[in-house]
C-alpha cells in the first residue's frame, strides 16, 4: 500500500489532483487500519503455526481414539466432524469393538489462507497421512476452524482421500499462503457451494437417476452408487438412502489447475428392510452387533432407519468450464438408529 | 514418446549428447523399466535400448504382464476362471480361483475390469530354468481407487509359457519396495544359500515364523506382539481383527478357530536396497462351530455362504490360501525385524459338516 500511495504523490500537482489524492490516502489508510483490503490481507496464522496446530490435534485425536475420551473430542472437533466421531465412538463401544492402535501423523501438509472477511471464523486446510501398527497408511483432508480469537482451533469436517493417488494440489503463493475462491455464487466457479451440496445430495439419493453428467466418475461417486445398486440387486436386505445438503463453507481453496477444493456435509437417512418377506421375514441383529453396527441394539425388526452424515471434499471447476465436479474425499457415518417391530 | 523423437530428429547434437551420456552409464541409477500407458505399443526409447542389456527381456516381461492382465480382467468380470487357465498356476491360480468362485457362488457384484496404468518389471539374469520375474502393476478403473499388485511370473522350461504363479495386493499409500537392479538392468533373485548369507533370515524361516505367529495368536486371548515381525496391518492388525471377530462370534454361540499349514509352494526372494522382498504363501483351515444352535441353510441359501447346500450343520470348514509380501533386512541392520507389507487371501474350499 505504501508504494501505491507514493506513486500518486509524485504524479499529481494540480489542486484537484491534490484533493483527490488526499481523499484516496484517507480511504486507503482507513482500509489499512481496518485490515480490510482485498488485495493482500494479512495472514491469520503462519503455515508453521498451522502445522503445530495439526500436531496438537493429532495428540488429542490419539487420546480420543485410544481412550474414547469425549472431553478431548469436544476440544478438538466441532460441527459435522464432532457429530460423526461421537456416533462412531458410541457405536464401537456398544458393539464391544477393541480400541484401535493410536494413529500417528506420518506426513502433514497445510494450506493456510490469508485472513478472510470478517476475520472470524478463520479456517485452514490440512492433509494428513495417518499410520498405525494395525492399518495401512491412509490420507485425510481436514478443515480447521477458529470461531473467535479466544476459542481453540477445531476440525469441523474431515474426509478420507482416494487411495494411491496424489492429494489435490492446493495453489500456494510465493509467501506460502493459499488463495481462497468465493463460492457463494457461481461467479468464480462452475457451481456455487450451495449448488454443489444440492447436486451431490440429489446424486447420492437412491430415488434419483444414477447418473449426473455434472459429476465426474470416481470411487466416491459412480463407484459408490454402482456398489450400492449392485448390493440391492444381489441381496435380500435392501438399503435405500436419501440426502439433503448439510453444512458447507462458502470459501473454497484454489487448486493449481484452476479449480477449487470445498468441504461440505450431507445429512441423510437410510431405510433397511427385507426385499421379500416370504424369503426373509425380518431383520435380525445378533448380540455381537456385527450386522448393522453398534447403534442398532440386538433384536428382530421389521425395518431399521439410520440417520447419517456424509462429509465430502469436492473439487469444483472454474466458471465457464465444462469440467465436472469431482468427489476427492469422503467419510460417512451412521449417527442415530430407529427400529420398527416385525 | 513422440515429442522426444521429433526433438532428437531436429537436433542431432542433443541426441548425440544423450547417447554419449547413456553410453557412459549416466542413467544406470534408474531402478527398473517403467512402462506407462502410452508406451505399451512401442519400445521405451532409443536411449533405453542402447544402455540396458536387459531391455529385450524387460519388454518381453511387460508383454507377458499385459496379456495376463487382460485375461485376469476378463475372468474376474465374468466370474469364470477359464480365461486364466493358460496364464496362472500355483498360488496365483488358487487365489484367483477362490475369489472368482466366491463371487460366482454368492452373487457378489462382478469385480471391476481394472486396466493397467503402470507396469514396473524386475527381471533376474536368465541363467537357468525355472526363470522368474517380478512385476509391480498399478491398475485403475474410473469407479475404483487405483490398486497396486505385486505379481511373480514363472517359466518352467524353455518351451513352457510364462505364467503368473503368485500375486498380492500391495498396501495402500505405501511406496513400492526399492528393488535393486544392476547396470545392465537386471534384478537379483536370491537363492536360499544367498539369503542366509546376505539377510537376517531366509524365506523358509520367514514362512514358518509367520505360521508360528498366527498359531500363537490362536492360542491367546489378546493379540500377541511379535519379536520377529514389525507390527503392521498384515500381522498385528490381522490377528487383532481375528480376535475381535472370535469374541463377537462367541456372543452368538459360534466358535471360530484356525490352524495354519505349509502351503508347499515355492517362494521368491528379490534383492532390495535395504534387504530383500520375499513372496511367501501359507494355507489355513478355519473351523466354524455352531455350538448354541446349528447353522440352518435355507432353500434359498440366504443364511450362509452359498457354497453350503441347504441343510442343518454343526460346523463349516473354510480352507484359505494366503500370500504375503515380506521385507527382510540385511544382516547387521539396526532393526532386524521382518515387515509384512502386503497380504491377500481367498477361500479355496468350503465343507459343511452335520
């Protein structure tokens, strides 16, 4: 900003110009004091500080996983992530599943944007490769959020990336910061955040047509839909799902190919019932709760309805592009179960 | 490949320089012949041909892999083993046969016909028969995550065809083993005597120790830690999951136990930067006993595996075949433990007992 002001003072000599210059300087100064310039806003935190936050999260996550510590969970997660982890821990506890080995962050990468307007809630993105003594390494994308200066950073959404392909390449500027793309409307991107969530909600809904040309093929889109359809065609127990848009951000992370990465959540429900009651008369959940998970108590049921949350990371092509929306990471969890008698 | 060729055509000086560097051995650090999708129908490059004695054999090996993968894709997608008969034997045939039979019998959705996106081949010097080579194959499909397989191919005699004799699906998000190739492009297959000289142990011992570990896990209530193997998904992770399954089954009045057997199939050892990669195979018999009430397989065979005919049973015996890729360190390594980096298994036979 100082270079920009200096240029004007050298060029303008007339009274009118001087007055204009004065006004410009005042406006620019006010904008600078308010921290509200859109050209180069200051960073919320440094990438080094962000990595330290991720490491601290990993320590908390280790306690959550190994000790099922809900107090720590509430300190490190919020929103959709907290809802799904809480439900997952309760289901595992109920089914008597053994506690897993502590996952360790083998690799951590962060994409930290400059300060948004308003400055809070602030966000940054992390891609973590986790490994443990009992699982193959897996990669996760997590979005951290700080609601106010006085509150801790928490993860509001997290999803597992597709195996064996490189993570999405977030564009980082020369200073090491990520650029955000406004996803409130379709001015910058082919689909707004809201439209993307609506599109995906309809796409995963089993009542709708299986294909949508706007969505790219992949394991978490066409693959998932085909898998679910094949299961219903081959097995007596039917599972029919429907989804609505849940929480989503309206700022996406610019990727090096011009598209943008957005995290969003879908809320859904799934009805489970026998196809032909002459063949399978009822749904039986045995004492080990292996069949339908720890949220469904042992018993014999006519049908089961499970509420679910699906968190997705999607790449949205730029405006005027003909490229497709791509699901690059996904995590889905049953959060509540209701049963009906046979 | 095309742009490179046109560039060298326009700039003979550049091409000469590249060839001179190749002749001087400047490219010898490349680990293996990597043949991408676009290189399938042509030789890798002029440079590659001039620098690697192994190149014709690497090209032949890549051709064998492509033909095998085509047959495999067809067999898995139609759920019939017939297309694989001329392409597989040994552990590979049993493993694929089990997967296909299970899918066919139980109406599992057909496997995706994964197409090759990348092949790495590691060919030892052709000194005697049977000849062997190792391939690392990345296979993709628009609807699935890319999958990486290690496949051992064997040619029993001069007139015999190359066949896949062993395969394993490699661990996700894990770098491939760093297989050493010499300046001519050949990998080193380690005979048992060489294994004992260069490495902390040999393939026979690794196979036995693996069975011992899995047997020990059967006899304890908590998953044991192995002093011989590093804890990974394919050792500690597997026995921990088995323990949990046994406990949950017991709640339903079902007892599960397994005994491990020597598969009596040949192994394979290939020299890596840190030691060697072993391909081993074991067999397991899993006996499921229905203690509380018998297993009643209904007329529609909905209740249990459809390889079990309708009827009432007190026990079912599942015969498994499992392949393991195990990295073994060199003698004198600071961590002498073996690391299981991948495993695959399939049920090769199901027998129900009244």
